[in-house]
C-alpha cells in the first residue's frame, strides 16, 4: 500500500516511534523506515529533509535512526502505559542524550536553544528535548486493541484523547462496538 506518513504524535520524537505500524501485532508489524522510499517520505513529511533534495539516505543513517527510535520507544512505551522503564533502557537513553549534547550547538542562552546539522543528530536532539520539555503525564498509547501501539501526547483540555486517529483506530473501535451490539441483539 502507498505509504503516507501520518504525523499524529504531537512531537517529532513520537512520530519517529510511530514509524513502526502495528507494533503490538507480530504478524502485521511494518517498519516504515526499512523501505528507502518510505524513509524519504517520512523525512520530507517531518521537514528533516526537503523533498527537493531527496537524496538517498545512507544506510548508516537509516540504522542510526532506527536505533534512536527503539531507544526512545523502550522508555516511552512503559511510561505511556503507566509502568516504570527498565534501568538498562534508561542507560541506553542516557547514551543517546550524551550524543545529542555532544553533536548539537548552543545557539542561544536565553532561552537555552540547541541546533544540530545532520538528520541523525537532529533526530537525537529532538528525542532528548522531548524528554526534557514535554509533559510526559500526557503520553498515551492508542486505545486500539488490534495492535496499533502508536504513541501520542494527549493535548486535549480534559485529557480525553484515546486514539492515534479518531478516523482510523477510533472508527474501527466504533464499528466493532456497533457490530457486537447487533450480535448481542441477534442472539438475545
Ligand atoms: Zn491507533
């Protein structure tokens, strides 16, 4: 199917994590970054690389992006479902943050503002700043029970967002409830 990146996470760090579709379903899981064309689409959608100069991303960069993504996910997933991250995963995140600090330049002191050049460095910087700047109490996992597993920041006022996309997972859940009601009605 033709991949169209959906940036629903509310932050680039989450949109990176969400480049794995159906993460919680072993049979359906798809890594969008594995395909060079899809990787380019994602980079263009996030503004990390303009489509005009969509040169091939070196496979080393691709591997680093995937590594960065899994480092972030290993800590974000437990936080999203109300659990504590494992110490080993925090240690790997610490290394990512060290790399981010080392490769970024400080462009302003008030407010403290960072900038990085290469795609991988910019993504690392983004992941670090996500943990530093965002309210992780608002971090959620999509409520889909079919294995979606996407993460997002619930920025709604009353904290009521349940789905990665109400048009997608939300709709499927509504359809399933509708079907179950009718099944229950038919057997009654
Ligand atoms: Zn979902």
